[in-house]
């Protein structure tokens, strides 16, 4: 039996096999797409929408307004336009008030002669206590008897620093008292000054007599 060349399968075997492979791939792709689409739809339909139980509604926050600093209040006095009644004194003519000038006060001789008893800087002996004791001579009678002690003398230092009116206020022996009165008149003091003015000062000086043993 003679074969028809149109039905010769061996001749077109390669082409037919490729067509079959392509068709099977297309069918596989179509089948997989259909399964994926159904799975996606089923999974989407099974999921429930997420609805929050409660919603916290926060009030809107507004930033605080910036307050501009206030300028300090300055009070200015209102001028008073009302005229002021001022009495203008009558000035005397030249030469009329010459007799009204007060005369300077005359220094009071009594108050000027009164000595003071305390100053910020009291008068001191020029040369110190050594100048006083260098002039003292221990009376021999007092030495023979062995009399010792301290004699207190009160006096006034005048404006020139001289000693006036010496007076024994505490004596030990007449001879020792006489020696103190004699020596205290020989020393010179620095004068007392009060408010820039020379004044008299009343002072007390002690003189000690002690024998050498």
C-alpha cells in the first residue's frame, strides 16, 4: 500500500513535538494562573477587616501665644497752668542794710580760760618721762628713813605748754612732795589742741620714788 506524503508522521515528527510541548506549557500556565487567582480571592474574602475597638481622639494642641513684654509706665506730671501767687520781697536799696549786718561774736574770756579735762590727743612731756625723772633729786632725809611711794600731782598746761597751778592730790612725804612740785614746773608739755584751737588742759601726773637695793 502506498503511503500518502501528507500523512507521513515521521517526516513532521520534530515540528509536531515542539507544537505539543508549547501547547502543554500554555495549558500549564493557564491552569496555574487560575489556581493562584482563586487562592488569592479566597484568602482575601476570608480575611476580616481590622476595626479598632476604641479610637483615642486627642484634642488639637495649640502653641502658647507669645506675650510681648510690656514697656514700663512712665508718669509725667501734668504741667499746672494755674498762676502761683508768690510774694516778692522788697529788697532795700544799696546802703540801707549796712546797719543790719550782725557783728562778729566777741570771744568770751571766761569760757576761753576754762581748761578741758579730756582731748583726743592729750598733751605730753617734751622728751618723755625720761626728761622728767632726769630732773628729780631723791631727798637725802627720805633716803635715810627709807621712804618710798608714788606722788600724784595735778596741774594745768596752758596754751604755750607751760605747767601752771600745780597741786599735790596724793602725797607720800613732805620732802618728796616738794621735789615733785619743783620738778613739774621745769618740764615743758606740748600744748593741747581742740578743733584747731589751742586750749588749756587739766592733767594729773604721777611720780614714783623707789630706793635702790
